[in-house]
C-alpha cells in the first residue's frame, strides 16, 4: 500500500537524516582529534605543533567529505524510495 508523503513528512525525514549525518561526522571527528591529541602528548617533542595543526585541518576536511558523501547517499536513497513509493 502506497503512502503519500507531504511536505511536513518530507521535512521530518530530511531533518532526521541530517541529524544522523551530523552525529556520525561528530563521532568520527571527535575520535580522530582525540587520537591526534593523544599522539601529540605521547610523542611530545618529536612532533611539532605545525604537524598537529595540519593533522587537525585534514580531519576537518575528511569529516566534511564524510558529511557530503552521507548526504549524497541519503538523497539517492530518498529518490529511490520515492520511485517505489514511500514505505515505512
């Protein structure tokens, strides 16, 4: 049985997907930053601050890419479900 999804239902679904993407991106970035800070303390004196800042900047880029890829996957998933009809 097909369910029609109005604007409010679609908006709720988009907000749900975005919140999930933000949580995944946050957990990944927090974990990687923790590892960089831990590594900086573990090998203090052997790794310069410039290298650590570059690593944190790279983590930011990775997480923005992750957020973009997850967004693209969710958009494709919503479009595929729309062709088949909205089902729960």
